[in-house]
């Protein structure tokens, strides 16, 4: 006669599946915690960066302006740009519209500037706000234009992005809320950051 306890004991396959299920849960939880911790650290560095929607957008924002040759000309207060979606669609190319206004992502190695090595400024495709300089651009091997810092922290906003089952830090233009890409903590010195941007969200202006 079989021992009732033996009949209730899980099989080796069942215990293996339970083990891997627990392991997957632990790995996923650790990844989420790591992403959240990175976001909180970035928020501390960008303490004035607050998520903005069209519903609660301020009338004015303060950004840092740059000349055509990349020199900082000072902080300016300008009107916040808020437009109906239909107007953005008319203004932008289909790819830029999808990326900048609907949080899209272009395919790797397909953008105009991922492999660009000329000197200049990368401005917002929607409002021409200066966002990144070629001086901080580096080859990340990802197929997207990557930078180790923005041209001015005042010109971008960083917010938490919990889509796709992960926690990331999204980067957008402060003046018009255009989605630019994400920032990760696997970049080079001196910041250790990788601002992984979409070419479709950027307008490159070559230095004179």
C-alpha cells in the first residue's frame, strides 16, 4: 500500500518548474527594483524635471538656448508648445510623428544620425530646442544615436516608463513634450549614462 504522503509529493518535473518559476519571479523583481532605483537616482539629479501633459502644461518653461555654433547664450523663458495631434501630424514626417508624438521607436541602424560623426547640435524635430551636442555623442553599438549627457539638463524631462514589462527612464523635450528615447546607466565616462535617442526625434544642425 502506498504512503499517502508519497502520492502527494510533487514529481521532479513539477519541483523543477516550481524552482524556475520562483527564479524567474526573483529575477523579474530584481530587474524592476534596479530600474526603479536608477530612476530615483536620475530624478535626484534632475530634481526640477516633472512629467507634463497637455492638460496641466504650464504656460511657460525655462530652457537654455544655444547659438548655431553650439555656444550657450543663456537661459530663456519661452511659451510651452502644445498643439492638437492633427497639427503635429501635418507638421512632421510619418516616422517622426510616430516616435515624437506617440512614443514610438525607430528600428535600430535605420535612423539618419546613428552613425553621424559631424560636429553640430541635435535639436528637437518638433520645436528646435537644443537637446544634445556632437561633443557628447559616442558609438554605443546599438544602432541608435547615443550621448553621455544632454546639452543642458534644463532642456529635457525624465520620467518613469513602465511599459513593455520593464522599468525605464524616458526622455522628452521640455518645451514640447516630444518623446526622444530613454536613458540607461551603461554609458561611458564621465557620466556612465547612455542617452539612447531616436534619430526621427532629432534635427541635426551642422556647426558653421
